[in-house]
């Protein structure tokens, strides 16, 4: 009686899966072609066993569609057939290696034990990732999602440059907004087109992401436990999707398949350039704020010195010039002591200002040149203002991507 019920459930699940799946969603055998996987470190059955990949869920929680991937039942718990797991892992790796040449992969895993692993794999191997919360409409409503991503980048730049706010309260509001946007969109900041494939951990937990990917006809690679439906996945990999060791083994193996592709390397470079640009803006802004603070302090010291009877001549302190101090007539030792203290205070502040001017950042990012001109200079290994000043007009025109218009922009920026 129990066996007939199980068979009926399997047939019913097959009918539901086939009817709900788009016609062009079914995987075709010719899609998977032979790919060189010699650079990928292979996984053995012993390693799968040691990581606990064979442990499924309790018998009462199983999905009948996983019947073909169950090896046995032990202590009322399903044991997964690891020979099939190993075969399907290699098949999925071949597919990812091939498809990754056409674009980037999206990694999805928002439950606790998978979040950190997914984020690290996305950063290290050049893939998009969602590790905190799936933003509804990420694949089906890209226009609205792009607005939120642009908002995150806008907040990053403004907070780094200490602009866009006037009070501490406004700064706090911007910080909170940035944290909220970063939590969701951090891993998909540069996703200007849909991913070529999606890798998912726990298809039951990420059912909304699966639904969107199927609607957009994005191929799916996923780890499916005994409580999941493998029929809705293009490349199912039966295995334990709860143990951290098991997840780490699956992710590390599959990530090797696409880490060396050109789109992955380009994404890593794009992220690094963005981070370095934000960091340069932050450092420049902090130095400017420190310089302004020193100017204010110098102004206060000048007023104190004048009050104590010291004549302080007007001078441009920010240019590093020495402030001329003339001592007034003093009749008592107390007044003389105050004058000496005032002279020391002013000289101390001026010395600090001169030191700051010597340490002034000379990165070409501060010149606010057009992006195209800036990239052309960086490609020619011109990274500082001094290097740029040392080049003649003919030398600059000889650089790739630098023309007459770029020369005009450079001259204007250097005069400022």
C-alpha cells in the first residue's frame, strides 16, 4: 500500500513539473559539450563521504521525485547515492565552464550556513552573488532594481567624499540607507544584464529565485536535498545542503569551473577599481577636512596672538609660506611670557600646515578629468600629477586614447 502511494506521488510530481516548466527550459543533451577540466581539482567519493554529502532528511520529509537519487534508508533517514552525485557534479562543472565564457554566473544562497560561503566565492571567483536576502524582481524587474543599485553607488560616493549632507543627523540617515541597500545589492552592483546561469543552494528555501530564473529562461544548477524537487532544475546535484563542510566542497569545486573565464576576471577588475576609487575619494576628503581644521586653528591662534600684543602679518597659510610675527613693546615679564607662548602656538600650527602641504595627495583622480581621458592615462602608467606634468604635449598625443580635446581638459585641470 505504501509503495503504490509513493509511485502515484512520483507520477503526480512528474506531471506537475512538466506542465509548469516552459517548453524551452528542458535541458538538451547536445548543450553539454566536452570542456577541458584538467585545471579543476577533482573530487573523490571519499571526500564526499568525509564532508557528509550523503546525509539526506528524515524519511517523513522526503520529496518522492528524489527517489532515483536515494541509495538507502538508515535510522529513518535517507542516504543519497554519491556515485550519481559525483557524476552530476562533473556534468554541472562542464556546463558552467562552457557557459561562463558568455557572461557571469549568479550565486544564490541566503540561509545562514551558506551566506558567507556564497559571498566569498562570488568575490574570489568573479561572480554575482546574493547572500542576505533575495530582492524580489531582481531578474524580472531589472529597471527598478537598477535604480536601487544606482542609489547605493550614489551613497557610497557621497559618504566617501563627505558630501551630500550638512548635519550629523543627515549623515546618520545616509549611513543607515547605505547599509540597507548594501545588504541586498552588494553582490549585484555591476549586473547590467541578466546572468548566463544561476547556482542555487537549497531550492526549497530559494523558491522565489528559482521561479524568476525559470521565467527568464536562465539555466539552473543547484544542490538538491531529499526534500527538494530536482525536476525544476537543469543540472541538479543531489547532496546535503545543510552541512557547512558539504556546501564548502560543492562551492569550491564548481567555482573553479568559471573562475578563469574572461567575464569573471573583468568583474573582479571592475570591483577592485570601484573600491580603490572610493578609497581614494575618502582619503582625499579626509585630508581636505584636516586642512580646513588646521586653517581654522591657525586663525584662532592668530587672534589670540594679536590679543596678547603680537602683530601677525596676513599670509596664505595653505601655500606653506611662513607667517611673519612682530613682537610688540612689553613692559612686564607676564606679558612677555604670553607673547612667547602665542608666538610658539602660531609657529606650531604653521609648521603643521606646511607638513600637510608637503604630504598633499598628487593622484590624477583628484584632477576630475573625464573618465575616458583618466582611463587612457592610467593605461599608460601615468598615476600622479608630477608624472603628468613631466610629459610634453607631443608625448601625451602619442598615448593611446589621448587627443587634442583630452589635452585641453588636462591643461584646464592642471591650472586649477
